[in-house]
C-alpha cells in the first residue's frame, strides 16, 4: 500500500501563488506517473498536470503557463507550483500516483482563490 499526503493549500488572492506538495510513503518500489487533479464544487474531478518518472510533464490547457509540476524521485514527492491564480482555480486538489499496476489517491488539499 502507498499513502499520499498533500499539503500547502490555503486561501490566496487572485493573481497570487501557492505551492502544493504531495509526499508518498508506504510500500513503494517505484512510482511511475504522478499527477495532480482538482475538483471544484458541483464539477467533476479533472486532471491538472502529470509527470513521468523521467520528468516529462504535460498540463491541462486551463493551467498551461501558470502551473508547474515537479517531482523528486528520491524523496517520492510531487509538487505543484501555482502562479497567477484565478477565482476559477478554487478547488480541492488531489495527488495521484501509479505504483506498479495500482493507482493511489491522496485525500486532497483545499485551494481557495478569493479577494
């Protein structure tokens, strides 16, 4: 089993920045894809960004140029740097990772963008 724990959420004004972190622990052999999803109230969960073990990343169109995903394979962590935040970025952000043929989720971290 792998546990994912997010941190770094909070309240920020439009145009501000936040950095989310996700730490994986447990029976880890090798994490493959690591991802960040988000879910806003009344909406479906959506993929924000993902990164391969080798560091190749891709992003949803709605965050391109504003968010950056990082990972540290030695520490089994994945971060999401969020800049130029907009009101519509308000959501619960979830960490997600593949380990072997299994997929794991964190419990989420609330990000609220409000003036």
